[in-house]
């Protein structure tokens, strides 16, 4: 929406600029519109509205903080840091700006810088639980980095895991019922593996180690940038980011055909992180690489690195499903992934983008030492992180790593290396792909409805032998009810941020139903439920600290063998669930009416939910269980602290204060 200009003055008079109060009101109106777009998951549109609000009144620090949060959601951390810094120049005591800047540094893996900002936020607002939790996490990550650096120096000369793991000593039990691997690998094994993973079953660790070892041997033989011939009359399909969305990967093969010698593929990095089926995605791709080494290709993305895997889920997922040793084996394999490819001598495929220098050649790129973690600068970093921009020239990266390069840079690189087209990934596109730089560059992204919230299509590019291309688009498919970032050490939003987002009135849909999952576990989830869940988990943590419950991670369904909560903690949980029940009901009503409910209805619903919570508290507060399991009568004030806490959070969740 464009900023409205002042009405034209009558003839012979001068137009009057809007007054300060009018500009402020206009900025608030645009900010509220941006909040609504943010709540609906339309982050680019929200950024545009926040930008217009800033133009109307450039002295509102809160609007810069909101735009910074949008940039964090879009992983443009450099721009997020810039907005938060501007907010602090306007208001040096803006706690939210320190929090946003800390979150952006966390996204870049710069834990010391993040720690500095979270520490300042905690000093300004000592009772901010989210900032305190993030500060504690930063402290832990800084210590971990120091420890790993010390350990790495001690084990610098240790042999790689491919040599030190004794695979022949690993016994496959008779009780194992999954697919069994024998060499040479067969198409039947790979197809059985995909079905096994689809049923959410695990492959035996011996076979995982064998596949990783074989893949590492194949990747080691390739140069950093390799050539892919496309013989006359054949074609090749190029896919972008898949990000752990396994069921969408299977849909790609269903739509475009399974990989064979006659149907080759190239997957352009970012196989893992974000989605919670990253292990299944990357091992399926590795299995196809072992089966079709000359007709199935993989290049490295910025998420094939330890730092990103630590933050965005792959490390936690592999450790949960297998072991720490298995994760380190994956990291070794990732270090040997090539960084780029040239298809048919005409198309340069790279995950990120182009370079800060004008004289880069393919011969130089083929010699880049890639067997390491990505550095913060240089050719390797730019291949993994850079992004195109619409204007000519170069600019600092909006992500904080790599750079932004214009159409003139793309054209010069292609002419210097006798190429015709650059294909890259690395960015979500609504249509799954986008043509830029006067047709000289295409971005392709193959993870539809990215992170279960973006609503984008996925796409792949199919090239014939003359390098003519066509895009194949596809929608997201249902998957089991395991949320994105399930295994991540950090999330993009805290519980309070989710509550803010819920207050904006958006209903971002999440596909979770699958054929082998009971319908009661599927359906459409919305951000209101996630906000309620955040309140639920935070409130249960409050109850554990303040009312003597056992300090164990809580989930709505207790894991087998997990300790039970105390009676008082269960009371708090019942209150939380009442709030979540209201949130789910409200979300269904939003979808059925195709619009936000009236303010009066919202207030009535909240009062009804809080009333139910109070009744649950009164009916349950008469029982107290001591450590020996004996029951005692409990006063009505036993749960008052938790009740007041939850009521305050519920009321705060209704304010439109993003």
C-alpha cells in the first residue's frame, strides 16, 4: 500500500505537509497493517508496510524492531542487525532492539555478539524471561565453541571417521526387519529404503555408515566445480533447497520421475535443517548418489555445515535418531561435497551466488579447497551465501555473510567464462523459481510451504541438451505431525514473540495429516495454537520452578517411562490447555468466516476461557501430593501464583502490540 499524499491545495495556495500527529497516526496505521501481514506469514508485504510506516515517521524505534523481526524470519540477518541498530540510535533503552539484534547474531552463529546484546537486554529488563533464556543459551554456546576449539587442536591428527569406524564389527540383529544393504547397491534397495523411511522407520546404523563411507569416496574424486554432460536427446532436472521435507522430496520423484540413468538429477544444496526429516532426505539422496554416481549429482549449500546444523536442527535430529558419532560422519561427508557444477558447458549451478571480484574464473573455482567448514569470507563463502540484487554493482549482504551482486556482475561473469546462465537456490520464491538479471540468472527453490508456514510452491528446472529449460511446479503434500525445527537448539521466535504474532490475527496453515497418521493427530494447525503451546510450555516451567514439580521437560503427552508431574503442576497444565482450546476454536472460526472476529467476540471468548481455567483451578486445588505420594488438603492459594501468571499472559496475548 502506498503512503497517502496530502490533498492537493486549492489554486494559488501551497500544499501543507502533514503535521507531526498526522504522520504519527499514519505510521501507526501502517504498522498495524504490517503486523497483520506478519501474522499471516506474508513477510515481504509486512516489510513493505513497515518501510512505509518508517517513511511516515522515521523516529519510531518499535517499527524498526518489527521490520527487524521480519528480516530474521526471512534469514536476512544483515538487514535485521541494521534495523535493530537504527532503533537503538533512536532509543538507546529499547529492550526489543537489543533482543532482535541478539537473535540476528544468533542466526549467524556469532554467539559472542549475541551474548553482548542479550546481556544488555537483561540489564534493562531484569525480569524478561525470554532474554534470560537466550543469554543462557549464548553462554553455553560460547563455552561449547571454546571447548571444541581446544579439543580440535588435540585431535587435529586423528584419522577421519571413515577410517576409524570399524563397520565390519557392527552386527545387524536378526530382529531387524528393514531393508538390508549389499554391494553393489541396487535400485530395489533404494526404493525399499524410501518406503521404509516413509513409514517413519530407521535404517540400521551399519548400513548408514556404509552409505556415508561410499559417498565420501565418490565426492573425494570430484573437483570443487564439476562438469555434467547432457547428451543429445536427453535432459536433466535441477532441484533447489529441500530442507528436510522428506514427503515433498518423494512428491518430486512422483511428479518428475524417479532418478535413473535416463532421468538424471542435480540437487543444489541445503538438503538438511529446518524440516524435521532431514536425515531421511539426505540419506535418500546419498543412496541415489551411490546407485547412480554419474547420473545423480549433489552440491553443497550453506546449511551443510556444523554451525548451521547445530542451530537449525540436523545435529539434534541425527543425535536423537542415532548418535553424536553419526553426526560427525555426516559433517565429514558434507565437507567433501562439491560447491558447483557446469551443465552442458553453458549453465553454472551454485547454491548461493557470485563473487566480490570481477576476475573469477571456473579454473580458479575448481581449485578451491572445500574440505573444511565454510569460512566467513572468500570464494567458498560467496558461493554458499551470496544473493542477487536488482540494481547493478555490489552491496553488503542482507544476510550478513557473502554479498549482494547485480545483473552487471552476473553478465560479466558469464561472458568471462563463456557461459549463458547462472542457476542458484538459497532463497524462498512464491512460485518456486524466479528469473532475474535479464534472464541470465534463475533462482530455484524446491521446498513447498517452507517450514509449514510460507505458503510457497516448490519448483525444479528441467534442461534439455540445448540448455533450454522449463519449470515444473508442485504444491506441498501432507506429512506426519512433527513440526519443523523439532530438533533445533534455537527457534526463530520465542514464546512471547509467538504470542505477539498470534495477537496479529493471522492463521498460517500447517499440513500435518498423512495416510498412516490418525486423523485426530492431523488437520490444520494455526499460529494461535503455537502461541498457546508456547504459553503452555512456559507456564509449566513456571509451575515447576515455583510449586515444586519435578524438573522434567513437559509435553502434552507424557513419554513412556518419563516421571510424572506433581498434582500442582498438573493444575497449571490444565489451565494452559484451556487457553489452547480457546485458541484452536478461535482459529477454526477464523477459517470458517474468512476474517478476523470482532473485538467484542474476542473479549467474550477470552473471558469464557479464563473463567473455565478458574473453575478448573478451584476444582483441583483441594489435593496436594507430597514426595512420598501421600495426599493432603491444599489451600485455595496454592495455585494463585501460577493462576495470576497465566491470566496475565492470556490477557497480554490479546493485545495488538507487535
